[in-house]
């Protein structure tokens, strides 16, 4: 294992920005949002919101300056960091480092919870290619994220949903 191993350094895997910090026995609260696709009616992840929320929760509030999904190509996502610059930066107040994500494969499915509550659980799997653009961290790697989410009692449900 070295610093080039995905997950060893923070944000080397964007969607798991600090592997090991949030565990089932000691979870880090993160806001996540899903919406229904108006064309298909399927539940889809709000990718910009969820990536920014997760990175801010795991690495500290204000980690992400912005997350953009490329117009016309929803499989390409840019994550711009909000790292403050140190020293003389020629009037540049933040580090312009970013990560480009390319979704190679993704699927999600909504299912009934297996605990007898009847609450829906959402499972998703995504295979990403991540291109990191930072000095000493310029890398291209692929990783698979498999997750399951369940709405906690009394949280997150909007009126009318």
C-alpha cells in the first residue's frame, strides 16, 4: 500500500473522501437527495448535491467550491475544491484543483426494507473513472461504489412526496 493506492489519501476517491471515517457502527451524518426523473419517473441521485454534501461531511464544511454536471453529458462531473491558497498566489484566493468524474456504469433500484417496516430502501452501484488534477496527485483510476440508503424515521421527507 502506498499513497498511490486509491483511498489511502483523502479525496483520492471522491465518493468515499475519507475511507474508514464513516462506519456502520459510527456513521458520519450526511445529507443526501434523490429526485424522480421527469421523463422516466425513476428515482435518481442528485449527483452535485450528494457529492458536495458527502465531501463536506467527511472532510469538513466548505471543502467543495462546486460540483458541475456537464450539459449534454450527464455522465461527466467536475468537482472543484475550495482549498484556501497559502503564500503569494497572485490574487488567487483559492486553489483551482479539481477532479473530473466519468460515469462508466450506474444503476439504482428502490426496494422494500428487509426489517419489516415497509420503508423503501434505495440501492445504487456506480463505476466511476476519476481524473485528479493536482500537483503530485495527477492520477486516473477507476472505482466501484455500491451503497444502500434508507430514510430514517421522521427525517428528510418533503410534504407531498
